[in-house]
């Protein structure tokens, strides 16, 4: 039977479980399993919810809807709520289950229709399908005489005796004798009411599961509910409103959605959770009066309306876009969303900039940087002057009286980024050394349009050296012309600036160089999106073919990974490079179901995100090669920061989760350096060392060292050392 189900619907169990955990905006099997069990505290309610979820998932699959969404539970969670609502409302019967099947179909169709509408605005449809479906079915079933209203809950002790014997009655009585405040009792019952379980036990179990699953979600559930409780007390509202059907869950769901799921957790998101509380109260009180006319419960109406309105308003912002910040990549857990966002902001803050390279070939020296000593002042302060110097710091050979004596004279000038040539000046004579041409201040110049409002200008070029013409489209690195000594230039050099308009005399704008190498003697540094300083020797990253080939991972590639542990134990894994529907490329380990996402950008390999088993070899591969320039520079040190999601749930990590929206005391640092390169007739080899250090405030408490060997254009060996433990992996392309 199981095989038949798998052949028809290969991800059946995952689809059902995710339908439960998505109620709390998560995709977690532990949380889902607990929530599923909680629904069975009232057996027939649990059965109805499970049946509705199964029917919806199978129907969505048979119709041919998006399989990813089915597996994720997107189509199932609203039907789950409808099933639970019908299960608690009516006595079990054949008639009920027939109605339940059609209710599940109705909810699915409503979900697809409502999703299409909300998708246009980039807003989630939340539980609107549940609301419309349960209201329609509630009104319709008033005409169905074969359905009997459930009496479960009226004689609760009898129900408990029949369901779980005298033990369940004892537990129930014990729970009701616990010294809990009125507010805490309503909080627990409100949690249970999300799954139509109106008892303390359900709420306590859900609260514990929520705490284990996500500290931030648990904290937000408390903040959301107790903000409402104290608001009711402050304005003198009827506190019984929270007791009525325990609609306090509206505050809980809104808090989790707006405080940590749809918005990145921060002090701003927490503040908005509190500020939205009165709005929810207004909608609950106001809508209850209207719905009472047709005798329909409010359910989650206030949660849906407030969340949708606030998200819609945020999408219209033109300022303060990060206060609070909408979640850009949904990882279905507030902590993961926060740690990923923080890490991406630190690593990829430069995404707002176009990638601009050093506009020359080889190593050049910055003779004048921003806010220069001689020029580069005021509105023209953001510019670089580049020359070539020898080891002694001289920029010319012989007497230096002739322009040909200067090392940079007649050297290629290249396009700093792709774009269209919009202006060329090419007929101005080069100056004699020491003379300047004030009349034609910029000399021979090429201006390139890269984007609307973004241009680069390269000046003081040699006469008649232009290799392009106006209107030509150039790509990054194309030769444009050659360095000269025209215009206001006493000695050969290249003037380079970025500007927002296409004119020769345009004002400069601040714009960093994307990635470049800085050299001091034989010591190299790697800089990203920085402004080169005066006297700094800089160059673009020069590809190493061995490195470039080793990190050129293509979807469809498969690898055998042979692992040897220090205790002698050996085993083999299988990895594959895959791409998702959004063209995100990642390594996938079939054995551990783990994924490591990566990009190759501007001569650099980056790992961006990991999901799965943190004890797997793929995880260590991910942190060992977190950031690798694809040019070889011996002893050059690369540093980066890792997301705190790499840490396991130990006491200090759990504490960090609680306070993460406000401050961070744990840090994960990454470093890498190239150690050795050798080439002979049979092998090309590069050896790399990397390190991950975990810090508590400023004190290191854990380090992991890696040795990586790249042989004949492929990553062949990875050695991991932590304390006395050593693990070696041999990686071979199939």
C-alpha cells in the first residue's frame, strides 16, 4: 500500500506534515508531528483535519498543480483548518465525511483563486481560503438535517473517560489545579484554539513545541498575546472577548507573522507587533458585531486583514526600507531568516552597486585617490589617478624626460564594466613631460554608459589610441585605448572616475571597485567593494585556470565522496549539482538530504546558504570553501563571516536565538589562504588552508581547520581537523 501511494504521490507524508507546521509559518517535521498529535486530543476533530489535508493534497496532485507547493503544504493548511472546524462542530457520520471531502475541494479551489489574486501584489493569502470556505459551509450546513451538532466538550469528563480512561481524567483535573494566572490560562487556550482544541493541555504542548522549534516564534507569541491582554485591561475593554472562542490567537499569529516570518526579526518588527495590537482589537470587535447578524464566528479575520494591510503599506515605502525589513528569502524559521539576512547584508551589501573592475591590466599604483592632494577636490573629489611603479617606487626608467620613459605610457586601458560608449575624444596631442593642457583639461577621454544614471570616464589617454567608436557595446575587460599624457597631465597616468551624467566635465560620484588585489611587496590582500588608497598597488584578480576549472560546477555533475574517519571507519556518499526553479544552483547530498547553495561571481566562488544535516560532509565542504577567489596569490588571507545558523542548538545558541533581534554575542568567522602551488608534466596542484572560528563575544571557544587539495582542475581532497578528530574526504567527479 505504501509503495502504491509513493508511486502515485511520492511526497505524500511530507505534504501532509508541512500542512500542519505551516500554520505557524514553518516547514519542520518535529513541530508538524506535535501539532498533528495535538489535534487528536479530540479524536474526531483530528481525524477530520487529517482527512481534509490528505484529500486536498491528493486532489492538487491529480489536478496537476505545482508539486513544490503541494509538498510544501501551501494547498493543505487551509483545508486542515476547515477539516478541524467541521470536525469539532459536528458529530462523526458518513454524511459529515462526504461533506468534508467536498469542503476540502472547495477550499483547494478557493486557495488557488485567492493565491492568484494576492500574487499580483506579492502578498501571502494566509488563511483567507479557510475563512471563506468555513463560512460558506457553516451557512450551507444549517440546511442539512442529516448532520448533528457535536456535544463533545459539554460533558468533558465523560469524553475524557471514553477517550483515554481514568488517567486522562486525572491529568485534566491536575491541569485545572495548576496555579496559573487568568492571562496564562487564556494564552494556552488561545494557542490550542488555533487547532480547535479549547483546553490548557493543547496549549501547553504547542507552547513547548514552539519553544523547541523557534525561540523567536515562542517569544513573539507571548509578546503578541500579552500586548493584547494588557491593552484590553488598559482601555477597559471586555477581557471576556479574549475568552470568546479564544480569539486571542489572532494576536499570536499576527505577532509571529509580522515579528519574525514575513518581516525580519528586529527591534522594529517587535515594536510593530505591539503597535498593531489595537488594530487587531478594533477589527475583532467591529467585525464580530457584523458577523453576529448571520451568526458566524470571527475566527482569524482580524489576523488576515491587519497583516495584509500592513504588508501592502510596506511595499509602497520609498524610505527606511530596512526598518522593518521584509523577508527577501524565506527560510521558514525566524532565526534562519534573521541570520541569513544579517549575513547577506554583511557579505553582499554591495549588491546595490554594479560590479566595477580595475580599468587596467596588471599591477598599477594609486598616485592620487579620493580627496587628492593636487586635484580631486570638491565636486570632483571621487576619482583615482593610476600609474605603474617599479620595486623602488619609481614610475619611469632612464631620465624620465620623455613620456616613453614612463612605465604606464601606452599600456592598455580596459572597460571597467559592460556598457555602451557614448563619448570619445581622441585627437588631443600628448604633453611634453612637465607641461599641461589647461584648455583641454581632461585630454583624450572615453565615457561609457553602464546603466541609466551611471557612467565611467577614463581620461588622459594617448592620441589616436581609441579601439572603439561611439555607440559600440563593450564588455568588462575589453581594451578601449592606451594610457597617455594628454590634457591637464604633467606626466603619463590614467584618470578614472564614475559619474551620473554623460558629459566630459561631469561631477564625480562615490563608487567602489568591486574586487581587487592589493599588494605590499610580496604580501597580497583581497579587497571587496572598497576605494583604493594612495600609494596602494592594485590589480584585478587574475584567473588561475586550475582554480577556475575546479569551481566551475554545472547542474548535472555527480560526485563520489569517500570518507575516512580517524577511527578508521569508511563510507561513501553521493553528491549532485542541481538547480531549482529559480535557477539557484546547489550541491545536493542524496544520503543526508542536505543542500549547499553557491554562486560564482566576479572571479570569486561563494557558498550562500546551507540546509540539512550539520554533521554531514557537505556541511563541512560548505564552510571549508565558503569564499574562494579564483586567482592564486600565495599567503593571501581571505576573511568572511558565517551565518549563525551553522551553530547547533546548544544552550548558548538557544540564548542567542532569544536575543538575536536585539544584539549578537556569538560570531562565526571564516578565513582562507593559499599555501602552495606546483606544476609539473603530469599534475597541477594547489593547496589551500581554511579555518572557521566560533567566538563568544571576543573569546574563541571552537575552531575547525581544513586542508584542501586541488589537483588537475578538480577539488580532490578535503581534510577536516577539530581537536583530536580528523576526517578525510576524497571527492571524485563521476
